C-alpha cells in the first residue's frame, strides 16, 4: 500500500498530461458563485438577504443585460449545498460557479529592446506621410483599399477587454482620456490580484495601463497603431477609432474570473462601445456559462462581440473556446502573415580566425553580458530531427566554455536545454528547422543557463558544415536588451495566407459553426509595453481577433450599421476561403481547408464594405445524422439599384475524421492526414434565381451527406455554397455537417498508454500539481487534514477526467469499497455515499482536467475514513438525462483516505 501524506515524497514529476489541450481549461474558484436575479436588483437583494446566507459580495451587477451578484460563500466546504439552496429561491433566475479563464497564451517570437526604439539605424518600412498602405496584413484583408480611400474608423469606439494598454506608448497616443487614442476604460483588478489566492484583493481604479504583460498593448496596436509614430512602420487597421481599455488581468499572471469579465463587458457596453473585442478563452465547446450569457445579450442589444477562436489547433476538431462559442459571438480564426517578420539581434562570428561575419538571432526574454566563445555542435547531421533530445554521451566535454548549437525539432526546447545544461552548458543557440526565427520557450530550464537564442536554419547548417570539416567557429552573443534590433521581413514561403496550425477548430458540440471567419494572426508585428521592449512579433488568434475588430470599425463607418447579425453575414459571405495546408505549401491538399477550421475564410474588408447582396445567415449547419436537418432555407437580399440573377453551386472543402481508427475513440490531433476526398452533394431550389433591386428572395438547399465513410469515426464534412451574380459579385456561404450520431460517441474513453500515465478515462492522481495527472497505484492512502481544520496545501486525491468528447452534465459518485454504510443511497442507479462536492458539473470539455477531493460531499458533511472509488457518470452529446443508455459510466482505481487529527 502506498501512503501519500503531508511529508511523503511525491510521485515523479514527469506527469502524464492530456495530449489534447495546450491551453489551460477555465478553473473553478472554490466557494465562488454568480447569482442572476429574476426581479429588479433592490427586490432581489432583500429576498436574498432573507435567506440568511453567510457570504461576501464580490461584485453587484445592475444592468439591463444582467442583474445579480457574485459572491464568496463563507462556508466553502458546503458551498455546493448552499448554492442549491439559493437556486431554489424563486427570486433567483440562474446560478453558476465562477470559473477563472487563463491569461491568453500566444507565441512570442521576438521583442524590441527596453531602450527607446529610435534612430536612423532602425529600418523604417513605411514612414508617416506615405499615402499608400502596403502593410502586409492589410493587403491580405483589403484593409489597405479602405485606408487608401480615407476610411480609418473615425468616430467608432472599440473596447479591448484584455491586460490593459500602454497608452503612453508613442504609437498609441501617449495619453489617456477624452481626446486621446485610448479614450476610456477601467482597471478592474490592479497589479497584484490573483483570483485563486485569497490573500490578494482586487484594487480597481481608473487607470488601465499595461506595463507588465504586453498582450493588450499588442492587440491595441493591431487595431489602431498610429502610422508615422513608430520606427517599424506599424499601422493599425483603424487608426482613427477611439479605444477603450478594460484591464482584467493583473501582473501576477493569474486568470480572469467570470465576474470580472462580466463586469468589464457591462462597463464597455454601458460606456457606449460600438465593438467589444477580447482574445480570452479556453477549451469549452458549450455556451452555458454566465459570461456566455452576458456576451449573447450584449450582441442581442446590437453590439458586435468578437472573440479569438483559441490556440489549440493541434487538439483537433470539436475544440471550440469560451466565450467565442457563445450564441451570437463572432469567433475569429488565424491565418499566417504573408511575411515572416522578426525583430532580431545581430552578432558576429568567424571561421578559423577569418574576418568577422554577421549573423542574426532571436533571444529568449533574458539579458546577459556579451560573450565570445567557440561553437560546439550536438552532432554534425543538420537533418537530425531529434537533435539534442537525449542525454549526451559520457565523453562529452565540459560545455561551460562553449556556445552549444542544437537543431530545433521533435522534443521541447526545455528538454534540449536541460540535456545541454547537464554537461555544463551556459550558452545555447538553436537553429530553426523552418524559415525565420523565434524566441525559444524554456519553461523550467530557463534557470539552468545564462543565454539562449535561435538563428536561421541556413545559418545553423553553415556552422554545422564548418564544424564537421574540423574548422573552429567562434561566435559572439551580444546583449539582447541593450543592442538595437533589426526587422527581418522576408516573404513567408512556407504558410503564407493559409490557416495557422495553432488556430482552434470548431464546431461546438451542438454542431454550430465556430469560427465564423479568419484574419491574419501568425507572425504579427505590433506595439508592446515600453518596459518590455516597445514592439514585438507574436502569433495567436489573439492577434487575428483585433484586426477583425478593426475591420468591423471600418465597415460600421462605411455601411452605417453595427448590427452584429448583418455584419457577420456580410463578412462571412465575402470572405475568401483558403486552401488546406497541413504545415507547408508543398503538402497542401487539392481543396479548401475545412470550414470548422477557417469558417467563411479570410476576411475581405473592401468587398464587405460595399457588398450590395446580403445573405440572411452567416453559415448553415446540417447537424449530425440523428438530428439531420437536410433542407435549409436562406434569403438573398439585393440592396442595389439593378436586378441581379444569381447562380448557385457547391464547392466542397475537405472532410475530416474526428477520431482515429483505434477502438478507444480518441480525437485525432492535427495536422494529420485525416482529410478525405469524399464530399457532400447539394441541390438548390431554385439553382438560379433573380432578385429585383431592393427585394429579397429565398432559396432552399438540400444536402446529401458523403457516403462510404466510417461513421463511428464521426466524419465532419463541409464546403461553400457559391453565389455568382450577373454583375460579377461572387459570394460564398459556409456549411458543415456530421456523418454519424454524436449521441452514440462514448464520452469516457478507455485508458491509453502506460497504466501509470493514461491519456483517457477517469483515474485518481494527486492534487499538489495542477498539471500532474499521473495515476497513483491502486489502494494508495491519502492522509488529509481533519474536516474544517483549514490546513492548506495538503495532498488530496484528485479525480482526473480525460474525455473523448465534451459532456454537458457530469456526476462524480463516492462509492465505498466494501460494505455499504447505512447512509448509502442510489444515485443514477449507483449505490453511493453521495457525490463529490462541486458535482454535478455542467459544460465539461474534452481536455484533461483534475478535481481535488477533500472528503467533502455535495450534500454537506464528509465521507468517513476508509476505502473508496469514484464512479463517474457523463451525459452524452444530445443525451436525455432520463435514459440510462445516454450516460457513460467509468470508475477510478480504489484508494483510501485517512484524516490527520
């Protein structure tokens, strides 16, 4: 029997993590809830007080779109029971546990220096006064055409819900308040607040400056950076808008709770914002949260809400984010820039003492003294994909006096640096395995070395060849924070204008299309806080969402409407579908990227601004086979001055399998070869239609799903209905559907991999590490504090859920191992002592997530010391709670709890 107590050595740190989610899922804050009232706030406040609930108020909401309060229940251990009591009150409309949403996770490729970026030596790609917009992302989206026509978003208010904005940045106006570019906003958290640390408190104020994070400042520059006021020629898509900054993340790196986000959205809406944009979210796929509800209602009030689709493209299909998955919200996917931008440092090197030559590198976010050392390579095979991925040979010299050269690929930068550091290395240069450079992410290995950077692939190959020939290569690493930067802007020859591989795929679990469309988000140069380098190149859907918001501002200026449905329909129909690209253009498929990856395609601002034809929907879902909606109708409105005839046709995109061929029903990670050349066929009634000027007509479309597919693998088909008009107008309407029954898909999969490191199913791990999901041996004993002792940081059993698909209702039943006590009762057909506190839970995604158990039961009280297993019941997609066959059941290994008194 293994004993796990306060002083017991923990399990190995090499935890078995879920292979799907790379963005942390929203985490529930213990004892914290949002309560929505049925009545006006004064009446409901009195009724709530009459309940006698002991709670502290976090935030009170008294808005047209949401009336209620967020609270921390004082009795955290019985919070679930208290919440049930509150929910039963007739004055309460809804109650939700508060989740904390992780800070946006994007790729930081390179940053500027902390010194002011100025001087004649800096490259100016486009100075102020140049009347023609040649900015690459604007060329990709037709923003340049609107800007060249003098349309820059004047008079439009765009609220940015994020980390705040460094408004003192010269390219972002240099001031805050009326008359400034950043004209309004609010800091809802302060610098030190961490939502899961109850020793910290929010310190809101009227100053939403971003001086410690950078994300919101980068977003702001994409929307509205002032041309001619920065050395790199950065131009905002809509530089004449007024920005609102709503800061929801502190400097401490925590998350943004639901109530903070709701507060920010309500403030942004009530402050008169015409558009609200946020690059925040995590794996979800359902639209049932409190934040989702507020977003949906603000959209219904006529304010477009744009949210990034998420950065979990590798996790596969059916991985939509919250609150981008909200009904009415517009989710934005990411397309790669046509240029491979990088802010890089320059160093020198020599071969066999010859004249110095220059090279460029991208450093990690560190600083060091300049150093010149000989180069040492991990092998001489520059095509070795796993170069540096294992421990070095015993005869490896002490590497402290070298700069170690390692090829990028296969294992993580963190692992490669750790192997080099084990032999004394303090200086490491990676050479890339694709074009361009990036700042390597080192994780825990950052503290092991002094300096790390990345050079171009061609540079690395040159050095390796020289070393292999017996030459001595001497390299100088310059200080990345004091030396001036250069901007590299070569063409992106690998993935220009195609979907970024990190961009999350939809649809939602209810087969609603997400994302709606896409915009450039890969390799984007924009503003950054002055304290962090002033400028940076980042990649993420966080970067595509703000350019979409800027395009919306231009459209509102031209079209005179900000109606979310109208704008979304127009933008979707005028977007340009991009080809499938699993990693490089020489692997591109012969058809368009699937609709659940790109939505309508790459936004085209000019075409959307002046479109005379407006479709009645932005997309069509035919749902799955069991809920097949085979015939759909949509309208075609001709707002022009002449009659138009439209010819309709079907242009299919790639069909994608959700699951692999193995029997455990694990979702396929992407990119892969899952696309198949089998498509749906569509028929139209009529196939050609004339719509008089100023009138609307309806078309009926009937789908025949593709045949010959493995329905158990849940193929998702998609494509575009094209409409070509007699005046040359070419529009497209994205559609998708599912072959097979989602209700038939088991939510809980079988174990995969070693028994101690499963990647599917349910099991017990330890609670001390949020990312540690290693399965403990059966019959392990957890020694936990006595009930109500208040002792923290103990090691508790952690129920780990790793689902094949999301579930909208999950129970966790505490079942004694051995004779049942007299207190046992039957729950969903399972004799159990009760349910884990915090359960049942709604809206669970399919990422791996853990839930610590302190012995509490959802009905109050604690389970006695003894042996238990947790039986998990998960409702299938489209399942009926009254039908036993619609529930999946799995149980953990047995374990024991003992209380330490």
